[in-house]
C-alpha cells in the first residue's frame, strides 16, 4: 500500500508547485519582453484575425477563397489606415494651431515665468536645463524612428493576418480531430468563444468611443474651446485604451484651455467636465451595453494595460485587455484552470 502524504509533505508540494508557477510566469514575461518583435505582431495579428474572420467566412459562401481573402485584407487595411489618418489629421491640426498661436503663447510663458520668479522659482533655469535644441532634435529623431518602427510593425502584422486567414479552416479541422487529450477541444471551444468576445468587445468599445468623442466635441464647442472637432477625434481614438487613454484625452484639452482662456478656473471646469463625460460613458453606459459577458475586475484591467504597455509599448496598451479576455476564456474551458476565470473574470455567469 502507498503511504498517504503527511500534512507537511502536502504543504511542501503545494509550495513547490507555487514556486514553479511563479518562475514560469516570470520567465514567460521575460521572453515576451525580450522577443517583442516576434510576439507583439503575432498577438496583434491573432486579434485582427478574430475580428476579420466572420467577414471572410461570409464572403467565402459566394466567392472563391482567394478573392474573399483579398477583399477581407483590403477592408482590414482600409479600416486601419482610415483610423491612423483620422488621428494624424487631428494631431496635425492641433500642432498647426499651436504654431500659429506661438506669439500669444510666448507672452503667456513670459508672464508665467515672471510670476514664478516672483515666488522663488527660476523657470528660465529649469527650461535651459531640461530643454535645448539638441534635446528637441533628439525628440524629432525618436518620433521619426517610432513612426518607421510602427510602419514595419503593421507590415508584419498584415503578413501574419494574411497567412492566418488562409489557415483558419485547416486549424479548426485539426483541432476537431485532435487525438491527444482534451487540448484540442479546449483550444477549439476557447478560441471560438474568445473570437466572439473580442468582436463584442471591439463593437462596444467603438460605440462607446464614438459617444465619448461626440460628447467631448459638444462640450468643447459649448465651452468655446478651439479645435472642438479635433479634441473629439482625439477622445474617440484614445478611448480604445482603458484608463490611460481617457486620462490623456482629458489632460491635453485642459492644458490647452489654460493657454486659451488665461484662467485656471476655466481649466478646472474643462478638466472636471471631461472627466464626468469619461465617467458616465465608462462606468454607466458601457456596463449596460456589455452586461456580464465581458465582466473583468477593474484591477485586472488596469494591471493588464500597464503590464502590456511595459512589455510592448503602445501596441501592448491597445491589446492588453483583449489578451486578458483570451486568457480568461481559455481558462474557463479546463477544470484545472477554471478557478482563474472565476476569480478574475465574470463574477456572475447566470446574469
């Protein structure tokens, strides 16, 4: 007969499993960070495939597969390019306005410097210490390098998407006939449910972003803030990044309000009203559209945004929450990992 493990042995076994689990998580995070150029485009491509696949599947019912693939890719690229051009248009308009208003901004800066120096703060010294022509040149070079890397990133993503859409049917067939345990069923069912959730997530996120953009535009127009449409577009785009995006979308117009109205009181009003808009849309409207289907702990959402931003930068900030949705959905499919989905995911499946 096999001897039953003692309580101390069971405790040591659980501790060993916990240590191995933590070590695996740390090594996985390190690998994702080190191999960002490989894993970030792949994750982004899988996300795009989940969104675009229903269009291709519908087109394949009446068109040859290659033609359906070509139309799906063209539609996907047009959507991404249109989104990027919309952001670039708004940013360039704001930049041109700032340049055209440089004389008044210089006057505001001079008066602010005089006031601060009267209170013992040498703004000129801080400016000369932290801002210089060399620093500005390096900033321009960094922006140019970032744009080039973003273009390369998107090209790699589209290549992955093209190849992935070609193999969706084959992958599903292989998983249906998987003969090595239940991994095939977990991946097939979990992948299908993940794709459905991601499409619903993007639909709701797009709708809420559009509502946020319209409300920001309406408020900026009523408040007399210049570039109201542009601020609405910026709010629409940044709302796709939870927490960080809405915060940035309120800070920039607030700083702009300081320079335009020469009043801290008006800036406070702008900041407060923009935050009210973000709160009403994010905390009141969005839960009523989503329901419990995509319910995730706000702590996990915030952690996901910061964690994936740290690993992969801006692409990680955008795709962090979809990655969490995918992980929790896959965890739901296996008894040994279901507790993870119960702890961090949907608290009430019956709702």
